């Protein structure tokens, strides 16, 4: 079966978008799993469950407020 150019591009774009959405959902799931008290941030004690985050907590906590926000978690590349 040969796909026309008019059908192939939207189909591939949709498949790509679904892949990105699935990947993002898994990442946020990891953040949400670490945020055990569901307050929207990861504390140092919650970070102990993630070896990389635990070891780099001070560097990831760029605003030095003692917790990791989703933005900091994502910016550190931990959402992948």
C-alpha cells in the first residue's frame, strides 16, 4: 500500500506527537512519584529515592529554596 504525500505527513506528525506525549507523561510520572506528599515539589528526603537527584540536589535546586520544582527537575534533564 502506497501512502499519498497528503496522507503520509499528517500521519507521521501524529505518530511523532503521540511519542512525545507518552514520553512527557512518563517523566511527569517520575516527578509525581518522587513527590510523595503531592505538594508540587521534591524535598531532600523525597529525593533520596532517586540516586541522581539525591547526589546532585544542590545543583538542581537552582533557586536554593531547599526543594526541587518541576521546572528545576526538567531543566536538569531528569525528565527524560
